[in-house]
C-alpha cells in the first residue's frame, strides 16, 4: 500500500476545499510518537506565496480535512506543522487485507520499464576476491527489488574475458598438457605461475604475445584454449554465486568480448558526428567542462574500457530496449562513468529519456580502517571469506544436539552468508565499512541474525498455537497502533529504496519493524492464559503479517529465514 500517497490525496482534497491553488508537498513520517503518525509541513512553504501566517494556512487545511476515512485526528503544532493520526479502524482493515495478500499489499508499478542492472563483473584471469562482494550483492538486491516492484529486469554480468594477459594464460594452460580441471582449481596460483614463466622465459613470453594476436585474429586453436579457460574460470564464479545465493547465471553473462565486433563501428560513428579529435596519436572525445578527454582508441589502434562501455550502452539501450541502465561499480570509477554517460548521450548512442546511473559503493575495510587483505597483505578470495562465515556461524548455533549434522550445515550457511550480506547492505552503499565478524554475527543490533531470530520467534508462537486464525484485527493500544502503521509503510519503503538504489533503507525499516515487534511481543501477550480470544486472534494476525514482511524484505536482500534458531 502506498500509504503516503493516500494521505497526500486527503491533503490535496483539503487544499481544493480551502481554495488553495497549489500542489501540496508530501507528508513525512512523524519523528516521535507524540507527534502522530505523519506530519504535513507545507504551510510554512505557502506562507510567502499566499501572504498569510503559516498557522492560519494550517488551520484552513485542517478545517477541510476528511476524518471519515484514514485520518482520525489532526493537530497544529509550532509555527504551522500539522500532526496527523491515522484511524485505528482503517489501519486494522488495511493490515487484514495485506496479511491475506501474497504481496503483502505491495502493488506493482503502473508503468513498468525495462531495466539493465550491470553488476559483479569479475576478471576471468583471476579468482573472485572480496572486492567483488559489494557489487555482487548490492546489484543482486537492486535487481530483486525492481523485479518485485514489477519492472522487467535484465541482469548483466560484464566479465573481463579479453586482453593481453589471456595470451600468457592460454599458452601456460597448453604447456600443462591437461584439460585445466586440475591446474585451474586455484586461479590465483595459476596466474602467478604463468606470470613467473612469462618473466623468466623469453621464448614463452614471445609465444604468449603471439597467442594474443592469434586470439584476436580468430585462430581456432587459441580460441578453443581461451574458451576452455573462460568456462573453468566462470565455473569458479558460479560456485561463489551459488554460495552467496545471488541470481546471476551463465545466461546473464555479456562479456567484454561480446562487444568486440562493434568497437570499430563505435569509432566510425563518433567520427561521422565530428566528436573525435586526435591527441598524441589517440582518438579522443573532448567534453565541455572536462579537462581530461575520453580516449576511445589508442595510437596503435587498440580500444579501451570506454570504447567497450559505449558499445555496451548502445546495445543495452537500443537492442535490449532498457529505459534505466544501472552500473553497480566501485565509487572510484565515478569520473569514468560520468564521462562515458555524457559521450553516450551526446553521440545519440543512448536516447535522452534513458536513465543512466552509476550505483557507486565504498570499500570494505579491516578493523584498522585499511583495505581488507590477508595477513601477508594479499587479496582475500571471496570463496574463502564465505567459507569462514559458515564456520563462524556454527559457533552461534546453540543446542547443536537438537539438529542433525546436515541441518547444522544448512543452518550455518543461512546464518553465515546472511550475516555477510546484511552487514554490507545495512550501511549507506557509498560509505566505506569496517568488516567485523563479531558485530555481523551478533543477536543484537541491526544484523541479519537479529532479523532471523525475530522471524524464528514468531514461528515458535504459531507452533505453540497450531490452530485456525479467525476474526478481525483490533488496534488495542499505542504499541499495536505503531506496529500496524509500520507494517503498512512497507511499500513506501521499497519504492523509495528502488529510486535511490539504497538497500540500507530496507534494512533500516526491517530493523525498526523487528525492534517494534519485540516490544509488542513482551508487552502484549499473545498465547498467555487470560488473554481473551478476540485479542489473541488479532495479535496473532499482527505477528503473522510481521513475519511475512520480514521474510519478504530479507528475500529481496537475498537472505533466507529460519523457522527455528
């Protein structure tokens, strides 16, 4: 339910009745319970336009508000704020509707669009490392969210599968004399060994350079070696995706090499539009207000990332028909994307009505505030980090004797992987964040484990009840009122998070909801002896809707729930 929209409509109708010919600003959530459920602060903004005192304007609005539906009362506060309280009967009826709806009352977008989300993008020459974590899970969450809201989402994994290093790698693979299933188990070590050979053996280095040329000219033998290498490397990525519970598949791969044939045409089209100028032998686009040009072709004829990105943008906008193209990439690439997006629009490769956005994110840091590394200063493999998360998660499971070995493993994976993902998604994506096992695997605070515990606690209520839930929802006190209103805010939170590409808005909401439910659970007994049947049924329904909302919210984040914890 778009709760804000419905309240805004009531305000708009009051404006019309009061003869105020201006579009009202949106209401906002009240900052404190004593200020009501929502606040309208637009009277101050209208003061100059109407030449009236803000409180006088607020009074006119209040006198024309409709109190027969969703609003119960309104009060003027301070210089002209209007505090709004929702009608408990209306809230209860809407929660009842949401609880019976598989989508919990969240509507799909009226005018869905096609969205490309570009994320993960590992380099096939090496194994995925912790630097790929944020792009992979933020991108997957955004894709899940937009899909849930009704957009047609096309996931794109722009893997790095082209470049001079692959000549060295396939030459070394050939020398190993096997299919690669053994030697490529550790890509990091394979790369080091190949590089060592390249640096130490001039003949091998010459062969590696020769193989680069052969790959690019379409030599079948070298292409077969290259494809074998890519397939095995991509298999390593798929192991990570499976463990992370992200939805990227091989069908979502649109590799760097996919755009190779279009690169000469990109240059030709930029030339035909007089956008290219030669600088030190290179072909460049000079943008107004930018000191550094966008180089699209080197003096030796080679292409750059900008060239491939322009080809990809053109393909995504014109062939796939995307109206929103989101790149979930490290914040340090901001200048690159700003320039490439500008060239794409100026060249007409991408139409003006297509939204291009760089979903930037900060760096994962260790406890000392430095980039996350191994003890010897090396790059941490992502699969190793996830395996460690599962091991550490086992330590949080109490009463292991009550579970089979398989159940402990499954539970540890859900807890551990969920903890890693939630800790990342719970912060503002543009911020750097400190990776801390103790904090992310805590039952307290804004953590995945806290959410999973809240959900499991509600499931334990229903295991004890084990009956049919009938009757209406009744808002009996202020706490039930707050919990119900919070549940009805779910759709507004999701749509705002989709616009801002901000998963942390979802985690903040879920944490506030779970915290509020825990207070409700402690203060408003459900199955305790002495609670009348009508109240019990009402509270069971609120508990059920809370559990469903937590589960749906975590599902969008790519995190599973557990029935027992």
